[in-house]
C-alpha cells in the first residue's frame, strides 16, 4: 500500500510553478496576481485564505486580500468584485465561501468575470468543463486529478466509483474522469444517498472517490483488494486528546481500509493540500491566457 501524499505532490507542483514564474520575471512578463475576498471571521475560512495567500507568496504569485465585515451589503460586495473584474492587474479572483446568509452565493459567483474565476464555479466555466473546452477546473476535482497524475495512476479503462454528487466535488470529478482526456477515459458511476446496493457497486471499483462528508463512511468491506482510494472528506470530530478539542477525519475508515489498497490518500495530508496547488495552477493559467 502506498500513501498518496498530497504534501509531496503539492510541493512538486509549487516548485514547477515557482520556476515558471521566475522565468516570467526574468523575461519582464506579467506576474500572476490573485485577489482573495474574505467576509467575516469564520475560523475555517480564515485558515484556508491564509494558506492560499501564503502559498501564492511561496511560488511568486502576487496576492491581495480584501477583508469585509459580515455586515457588508450585497451590493457593495458585488461592486468590489466588478472593480476587480475591471482591474487589468488582477488575473484571478476568489471569494471564500461560505458567505453570510444575507449575501447570495449565486449572485457573487455570477458577478466574477468567468476569465478570472480561478475557483471554476462560474456557470460558464462549469459548462466549458462539461463540453471539454479549456477552462478553470475547480480546486478539489483538479487537485484529485493532479494527485492521480503525480503518482502516475492510470485512469484509462478503469472503473471509478464516486460517492457523493455535490456541485463542487462529486459531479465535476465524475464528469472529468469520464472524458476523453489524458486523465480521463474511466468508466464512472456516481453514487449518492439514494443509491441502492452501494456496497456491491463500490466493491467493483478500481478507484473509489469518497466525497460524502460523513466520517469513516467507507469501510473495509466496501473496497476490493488493491483498489485506489481517494478520500475527499474533511470532517471535524470531537477528540479530547487534541488541544483544539477536535480531530480531522476523512470519509474513509483509513485504519481498516488502507491495508487493502494499492494507493490511498490520507486525511489530513491528501487531497486537501492539492486544492491549493490547483488554485495556484489556475491563477498562473489565468495570467498566461491574457498576457
Ligand atoms: N470554501 C471551501 N472550499 C472553497 C473553495 O474551493 N473556494 C472558495 N472560494 N471557497 C471555498
């Protein structure tokens, strides 16, 4: 069994981007610039955004963090996004989710220029992804693909079972892996809460992708010998032995599933770390497309 180490894979991608960005600098070309918007002070969002900004710095991407109070009127936020859309120096824009209840996520996503939507959430970019046109693929599915590519895991002709049909993970990864691309060509089944015989379906899978949001949902009896298991879950469970009072656990019962696998991604230390690498790739590509 080999661990799919998101930290190592992310370091390799960051190193590659760092070299590409220093080449841009040397040749006097535009350096990618990401604008991140953080509203309120949700601790998880604070951590995510801080780590996105830090990673930008590490590879030489310029970043600007705009912080707004929870009480910001929706119109003011949309106005700031439009200003960023019109600012030629900004290549990528992300608005950290979730948003306060008073603000429409749909309006925010639709207001970001699709050419700067490095989160890949804009309906135009989702549509392009479905049509196999060049676009920004959102961070988690892109991170999964980068992780599979880093470990040279073949997807062509393999049977993939995705559990969970969310807009940001299950649905896009099932589409991407079924496409006729270097990282696709799999036969994919997308399972969800209404799926019957989930265990029997999972037992057929060469690759299982767990994105349900339920701790330790995938158990050893659901996974065949030598399967590849990708765990996308990030669940906080109470753990009094930890200083923070909680521990992070994935959607897979790692301890019991891992011995059966050929490869497995851990939580933490797996896909989560790849999402930032994916965001950096999108920001670099957003800049390259324009300049
Ligand atoms: N909140 C949780 N994941 C994400 C993400 O990928 N992008 C943004 N903008 N917010 C998030």
